[in-house]
C-alpha cells in the first residue's frame, strides 16, 4: 500500500476523475430526472457494482488481456457500444411520460416497484461493466500507486480499487441528488421530453465514440 501522502493523492485524483461527466454520469442523471432521487441512487449503485467487475478483472489479469489482445478488446468494445446505442435509441423514441414532480412543491416521487428499481440497477451495471475503456483505465491508473516492492500486488490492487470505488459512491449519489432536486423545477418538467431526446443523443454519441475507439493502451 502507498504511504499516507500517496494515499491522499490517490483519493483526491479518484474523486476528481469521478466528477468527470461520461456515460455513467449521464445514466445516473437521466434516471434521477425522470424518476427521482431513489432511482438515481439505485442507478449509481449499479454503476459502482459494474465497476467492481473491472477491479477484480484487473487484479486477476483479465484487463491485461484486454490491453494486449485486439480481438478481446474489440469484442467487448462492440458489446458496450451496442448497449449504449440501444439505450440512446430508446430515449430518442420514448413517449413522453407523466410528470413525476408536478404535485405540490416538495412532494416525494411516486413509489418505484422493486422490478423497476432492479431494471435501473441492472442498466447501470451493464453501462459500466461493458465498457472496456474502464478496464484499461484501472489497469493504467491504480498500479501507479502500488510500491514496486509490494509482495502481494493483486491484493494491493484490490484494496486500492475498492477504495476508489467506495469513494465514488458519494460522487455518484451526489449527481443523483442534484439531478433529482433540479427536476423539481417546473421548467424542467415542461422540457422533460426534450431532455430525454438530448440524453438519447448523448448516449448514441457515447456509443459511436466507443465503437470507433482504438485500444487506449496502444
């Protein structure tokens, strides 16, 4: 494990990186805008669960395989791009739903069924787990903070990766709560259909960008 100074640097860098908007943040914000804070937080937890896939994969060497194998990277890249494009197209052609926050100011969003929340969680998980660039990111970022003389590097990687992911929970939940608060504004409710279209276009753009991406380790 790194010393205290490098550990603080690792935490600070991780928090800053998690503030950067991307498909994960877009997924969280879109669900929070449409269905309230609970849905946004569940989306965030799904994202974090997907992130653990990359952490464990990197620790056991799967991410190294993705970095070294063009075929493995391409297969996962196309799977992730297809999923992002599918989400984007669904939002682009979604029918305008009922207003969720049109009741008296401060009223809570309607109850979300367990099945609906599970679908949101699963979508967040897939959004992150199917993105090979996240796997390459962990492979490139975390080892910089592992001392060369560390005896059990895989365990150190797991510990740092878990710390990174746990710290990101607060950031992701913050995105959800901020978006849910913003959704209470009447102007947002009136423009929700266009927000769906904008989110759909961004998901399509993220999917196309991923499909066209080269292996970032090369």
